[in-house]
C-alpha cells in the first residue's frame, strides 16, 4: 500500500557516501603505511649493507686497498734486485736503501707490530741493515740474505691478512643472509599486520555503517507517520526546505465528519480509512506529490506547481477521485459517502514562505468547510 | 819543529774537512736526495717547496692518537686549507696526490679546516721511514674506530706532489 506512495522523506544517501569515502581514505592510509614501512626497512637495510660492501669490496686504489705488507714486501724484493744487479756497488746500495726505507715506512704499522710476532724483529733487522748499508759495511749478497726474514714475515702477514679479510667477508656474507631473513620476515610481518589492521578496520567500519544505518532508519521513522507510512509534519518542513526556490503547491486535506465515522465504525475502521485515503491521494496525483499526515484526519500534499491552474486541477482531481472511490460513511450528516474539504495555495519554497502558504491553504480549507464541506478552494493571492 | 809540527799546512785542513763532508754526504745522500721538496702542481706550473721551508711554516702543534702508530703523537704542521689557498689561490675542488712510494690518488673535499699537513712528529722531521716527509692528518676524526684503518684511508703519506684539479 505504501509502496505506491512516493516516499515523503528523502532517503538521503549522504551517510553512505561519507562511509564509503571513509573506507577509501582508510585503504589509502593503510597502503601508504605498508609502503612506508617497507621503504623504511629497505632504506635501513641499504644503509647497513652499502658501507659494509664498500669496506670490503671497494678498497681498490685507497691507501689500504692493497695490503701495506704487500707493498712493503715488493720494495724489499726490489732492494734485493738492486743489490744483485750489475750496477756499481755504491749505486746499488743507494737504490736498495731507498727501497728498504719505503718498505720500512709501510711495514712500521702498529697493527702489524701488535698482531705479528715477527714484525718487531724484522723491523729491527731492517733498521740495522740500513745502518750497515749507509756505512757500506756489508756485502751485497749478505744484505740480500738479511732481507729474507723480513720478506718471510711480510709474506706471513699478507697471508694472514688475506685470511682475516676472507673471514670478514664470510662474516659479512652471513650477516647479509641474516639481514635478508630479517627483511623477508619483517616484510611478511608488516603485510600480515596490514591485513589484520585492514580486517579490524573493516569490522569497525561495518559496525559504524550498521550504527549509521540504524540511526538513519530511526531518523526516517521519526519523519514518518506510522499508521499510513507517509511523512509527518516534520518531514513536510524538511522537504520544503530541501526544495528551496522551487514553485510548489501545498494542498491541505481534511476528512469531513471523521469523528462521526469513527463513532459509527470504530477507530480500527477509521485507521483503515486513513490508510485508504492516503493511497487514494497518492494515486490521484500519479505519485507526483509527496504526502504527509499532519495529525488526526488532516493530510497535506506537496507538489511541483508552476501555476495556480495546475493546483486547481490537482484539487479537482482529488475530489473527483474520492467521489469515484465512493467510500461509505454511515454517519455522514448529509447522507453522503466520505467527503473531503481541500484547501490549496501556491508558493516559492523558502524558510519564511511556507508559513504563509500553510496559512493560506488552511484559510482556503476553512472556506470550504464554511461553505458546507465536500469541495476545494485555492487561495490565489500568495 | 814544534811550531812546524803544530802548524799544519792549509791544504791538509781543507782535505780533512772535504773528507768529513764527503763522508757525511755519502751517508745522508740517499735520503737527502730522495725527499727534499714538495711539488705543488697547478696546471703547467710546478712549484717546488723545500722541506725546510715547509717545516719552517709548520706553526701548529697538537697531540693526536695516530691509529697507524697506535699511540699519541705530538704533530707539527700547517693548516692544509690555508696552505692550499696560499699556493693555489683557492681550495681546488679536487687534489691529485703522488707519494714517494708511487701511490697516487685523487680526492675531493679539502675545503675543511680539519686537515693538517704535518712535517714533524714528536719534534723530529718526518722521513720516509716515518711515512714523511709530509703527511696529511685530520686533527679531529670524531668517533671513528681507530682499530679500523680503512677509516683513515685519506691520511695520505709520503707526499711527493700535490696537483690541483680545477
């Protein structure tokens, strides 16, 4: 029955739209959070990995890129070559001295002295040898042989340092593997947390949605007449405000001798008549009007109305439709069926114009009642 | 006689002095000839700075833990930034270093008052054996790990020449 009637209360979509936007924003923030979390992880890992790689693999050309021990050993071997060369002995000594000095400078490093037992004696040997070479007190072959111990020590250091570097690289490799695991598990954890947060968010959203829907339904019910399913007085005010600046027609309908009807048939039948009339009015206006029950036996219809002629036409249609329906009224003083008194007015919707329009329609209605009921009147001076 | 005996002929004294000089030169020549100047190269112009002059202008003394020697060392040198400005007119964007051990490297970022070109350690001139005759150090190396010598790669040793790279 009520399905035929155009709902008087606008089922505004606003709360749903807001809910959807909220969900969209939450999705976006969740995505950003996940993305940021992963970025932080990646940057952190890069910051950790890059300097380590640089330390172990990018030493070429730097001061310690080639082992100091290696460079020192090479100079000592060059010194031996100079000493065994065919050049004059003095020149050979000078050239050897230069190489041994360079070798000494590269060898005399705290870390070698501390970590390798052979370093200290070798440096002392080199020191003594340089003194003897400066004083030309040593045979070249002897000098060459005295360099073997430092060379052996340097070779030992080289091998040991290579081992240490190898171990360091292994450690680095292991650390990298562990960090990769951390990265993988952390990413997984962030992903799972993201899913859990999303699920919690969705659940919360559903609850909010439900609560909003419930509130909205309560609001709708508060705007609706429970007996007839059409709007009430509050809905009428709200709808007028929602149609600001539109040319509207307001039709007030009052059932003639409704008290006598109730007395004759009882209130349940009276309620039935109210529902039947609501349906009839809706059908008469081809669902173009929004209907309201203002209380008791009084109805109102709000419709788009470009001119007074249209309004009059609607009123005529209503009275005609009622006569055709021919609802029985055993207690009608004039021995008629159910009759209506209808008053109308036209106005441009606004906060202040409605009160005047209502008053004008009401005056028209009372003019009908004063004239014997069962008719319609329209107040034309808006 | 005594007078004669006591009076040595002039050429004898000269010969002795010459012998002494020759012995001294013979002993010190390898080192002396090896590293006596620092070459400052700016384009086509090469300026040789005698190490004695470099030591003479080494007006700053400070004590620093040298990670290569594993001990506190009193270093004496000149602020490298000022030194560059004095010789190149400005701090070049990059410098190419050549060391006496033929090590070569080009590094940037020298507009930094933290770097010092040192020529003396504990009051003694730096030699090749002590990674001289000139060496670059950072006066303040912050909280870098002194056990990790890789962190001190920029401390150029045995500097033979400095070439401005504009």
